């Protein structure tokens, strides 16, 4: 079953993490200062995972369709590569 953005946002953190590991496609990963930002795609939305690089602790998991969160990744995403996969 594919979840909607609203359904995904109602999951517990560990449920979101399991879904990311099993169902999401990695789009981009970047280290900024001490935080690792990882972008995944799932169905009709994206998921950003933020992890402290020093402690490896999860900071946040945020799901979104578009907007400011996605804009910072747009110049790095190669849509042709994503289509061909």
C-alpha cells in the first residue's frame, strides 16, 4: 500500500524510518557543518532526514511535496537520471 503525504506524517518516527529504508529512493545526501541532510523520494512526495554527523542521532524527518525545503536540492537533482533508473 502506498501512503499519502498525510498518512506518512501521521506515522511514528520509527515507522517513518522503516518506510524510508524499505520503500524510498535516495535522491541526494549532503554534509553541512555537523548535520547530514539526506533527501529521499517516495510516491508523490519527498522526505528529508537530518542526522547529527558527530553523534549519529536523528534530528528530524520531514516530508513535503515542494517549496523551500525542495528548492535547496533542485540544482543538484538530475531528472534525466531519475527517469532512466
